[in-house]
């Protein structure tokens, strides 16, 4: 079941105009003026486990007042009659910003979209995973619960690489339960042991021969 939670704020340093063109008729539009201020960033998520939450559908609703609009009657793209674009000026309306979690995560990693300010317990993460059909590594990004520490973050990323190998090679799928167990312990902030680090390094190195590129993905 999807739930919604605030994960940060969207900050406008000055009054800003936004134009909504997402209507059934392509020419329809509404421009509103939004006052400077901080607006809540809401995200939906699905609890897949008790130790890590990934945020998926990101939305910001910005209340404001109408500056102008156009909802004229048209036939075959031609306007029929007159339309006063200022007749609704001053009325209350809103504009909704929408991002997918991976898109906003990429933006934050690249230093883009500074208006989005994430809470301290949320962080973007770059995920590297092995794609067996093309025998290559790919990457994606997620917004998720912040790792307990930088060292935990590095080891968690390594574990996920090992996890992607487990999912691709039949002979090592028996290792999945151990990978998931260790990931859970890491997210809970448990101390990192030398045996954990050694196990991940050995696991990735051992299967490098199957892809020829595994070592390049190790953080």
C-alpha cells in the first residue's frame, strides 16, 4: 500500500509565475503567481521492508492566484468567439510540480534543482547493477532513507552490487538471504566488521571472471 510523507521543502526566493498546460485541449492554459516561501515536498512510498524506504512519486502543490488563463472554445484548432484571458485574474488556484524519485535523485547528485531541499534523513543514492543480457553494468538513482554513515553508505552500495550478481547467476542465488540479512543490519546502523568487507570484496572479485567488468563497479 502506497503512503505519503513529507521529505523536504521547495523554496521560492521570490514571487514566481507558473503556467499549467496540462489540460485536455492543447491550447488551454492557466498562469498563476505563487508567493515566495517554503512549500512541503510530499512523496509516496511503499514499505518493502522495515529498514529502508525508497521514495517514488514526488509532488509539490503550490497555491497561488490566477494571472491569466485561456479556456476558449475551439473547433479544429480555431477559436470560436472571444475569450477574456483576465476574467479569472485574482482567483485562487494551484500548480503542482511532479518528479519521479529517480529523476530528483539524479538532479540532487548533479547539484541541479536547488529549490528542492531534502530533509536530513533523506538522501539520493546512485545504484550500480549488473545486467546479464548485455553483460554490462548499468546505473540508476533513488531517493531513500539516509545511510547511518558514509562508511555504511559505501558498504551498502557494495552489498547491492553483490545482490545484483546474486539475482543474475543461478549458482549463487543461495547467497541472496545472506546479502539481504547483511543489508538490513547495515541500514540499522550495526557496526561494520572486517568480515563483512572481506566477504563483499571476495564475492565481487570471485565472479569478475563471469563479466570482465565487475571490479569497475566497486566503490
